[in-house]
């Protein structure tokens, strides 16, 4: 009798899960499988020809693709570290009873709801040779800088936009994590003579470690999938210094019509995201 009841409950559970599983199969698993298959063909939309690992070998020997991977690593590291550190510092400050705390929290969060395309257009205007940034620098006698056409400065501007966009979301998540740290721990630490830094290092940071892992993972994923700022602001230039992996996938597919090579690069991106996420989740699990 118990077995039949358990089987009935299992059948009902699968019945409720079926719609979500069908959607997952159609819109996630099947496109991923098709992507892997397309990466092993010449990418023809009519009669694809199986080429095996030729596209991956071409990527491995391409100096352009190696530069794209380096650009992606620089962009990711330059965006993730400040986005997490600045958001954590601002959250710790706002967690205290500061004047206009609600207004400041809203102001920090506003960039999160701004479209990346609109933000890219705004930053392109700000960093135009005749834009406000050069205008402000000119007040101090600094010569105008061609920010977005300079191999040196184009990537830092993209990183600045990415950090500006992500800090607000991370801040709100950190504030939620800080609210879960018991206040009596801080009270006990103050009685023991612990200063602010010691309280942060020994109480705040261990208390929000799961939140820290979550914020890091989501920020890495957000950075890996960044496309709009590159498309709007630099087009992958100058000299390929801002051509990151997502833009390279789009460029190969819809500008050069190399669908097989584009699919192979997309598989590399997928594997990279999965590996980084798995490492971070494992670290979070160990914590």
C-alpha cells in the first residue's frame, strides 16, 4: 500500500514537472546540442558538411582568437573585482544608520535598470573627443584624449561601463546578506575591543560568505555575456583590443557568415562559463 502511494506521488510530481522539463528541453538543452553539432560542420544553412574538429583547430591556431580570449580575460577580471569590492564597501557603509540611506541605495541601484544599449550610447557621448570627460579634463589643462579609438584607453572605458552597471545590483544583494548577520556578534566584538576592520574581517566577511560567492558568480556570468557595449561603443576595435568572445561569436556569424566557426567559438564560451561557475560553486559548497 505504501509503495503504491509513493508511486502515485512520484507520478504526480513528474506530471507537475513535465511543462518545465519540456520548456527546458526545447529552449535550453536542444539549442545547446544543436550548437555543439553546428560547431563540427562548415555551418552551411542548407546542406551542412561534417568537418569534425576543424573549426576548433582553426580557433586554436588563430592569433585573432587568442587575442579575443586575452581581451575577454582582461575585461572579466577588470570588471568583476571592482564590481564586487566597491559594492561590498558601499553596502557595509549603507548598512549603518546613514542620512539619506534609502535615497543613496536607490541612486546606486538605478544603473541596473538602464538598458545596456542606452548606457553604451551615453558613455560613447561622454567619452567622445569633444565630450564632457575631455571637457572636464580640459579645465585642468589636460589635452583631449581619443578614448574609444585608443588601443590603450578603449578597454578601460568598457570596464568602467560594466562596473557602473553591475555595482548597484551587487550592492542590493550584499545589503540583504548583511541583514542576516546577527547584531549581537558586533556587540560582543565591541565589548572585546575589536575595531571596525577586525569586526569586518572576523564577523562580516564570514557571515556573508555565501552571498559573496553568489555575487561573484552572477557578476562573472554577466561579464561573460557582455555584448551591447562593445557593439555600440567600439565595434571590437581599435585594432581588435576590445573584441571579446561574445562579440567575436556575433561577428563571425552575422558579419562574416562563418556559422560553423561562430558555433565553435560559442561552445568555447559555454564551456568557459560552465567551468568557472563549477569552480565557484564548488568553493561555495566547501564553505
